[in-house]
């Protein structure tokens, strides 16, 4: 009887996994230059958001979804060097690689926003627990959650656990430092 129940429970998981392979693979957007910064609130209808966001971005940013942990975006995030992370919805600056750290949680992590005025938080009682939701202050997009007091060796002991698909990464320009003149003895 237990084997039948286990098999029955596994069928929906298999169906879901097969369906997921048909969907586009979510990826963190990357750009060559910083997007224009919004100066006021960005307000769009659902139809307007659907036109500019991928289905996965819309699900996460506009419907407070969560991407799967330890996916391609997380692997990509861990390989990214210096740069800045912007809201994939409106382009507001949110984080930089200076605040980035690997918390091994399966999602991009930062210990603080680079532009605090572009990030808001609020209590989130969904999922049967109390968490602190992180949103873009400019467009209201859901970014993830922030957790405090987990003991990370960071300046704030906070972990901004952010959905990578909600971010747009712009690598820092790799400018060569001027060569130093040979020291005279």
C-alpha cells in the first residue's frame, strides 16, 4: 500500500518536471550599460507589464512568485564578477557586487541594497510563516525576502534573498589602471 501511495505522489512531480522542460529557461538579464533610472513611480497595467517582461519575470515581479533554488540563474550569479544589479521591471538600481555574497541558499544573496531608497520591505504572511518581503520601490515588483540574524559574517547580518530573474546585471567596465612609472632610486 505504501508503494502505491509513493508512486501516486510522484506522478504530479514528474508531470510538473516534464512541463517545466518545455518552458523557456529563465535567465538573469545582462546589459552592456546601465538602464535609465526612473525618477518617479513606474505604473503600468498588467497588459503593459506582460509586454515587457518574460512570463517568468511577470510571475515573480508582478505575482510575488519565487524561482526554483539552485537553478541556472544561481550558478550564473555566482560566476558574475564586479557589476551592478538593476530591477528587471523598471531599471532601478538595487544592489552591486560589493554587497553580494554566497549564502549557499540557492538564490542570489546580498547583505544590503546599494540604493536603499529603491528598495522597500513589508511583512509577508504567505506560506504559513512570517517573513519580510523585499520590493522595488519604483515599480512595486516583488524581488524576494530579507532575513536577519542568521549569523553570516557580513556587515549587516542580513541576507537579501533575491530572485535572479527579477534582476538585470550590468558588468563593471574593465578599465586598465594606468601603469605606474618606475620608481627612481
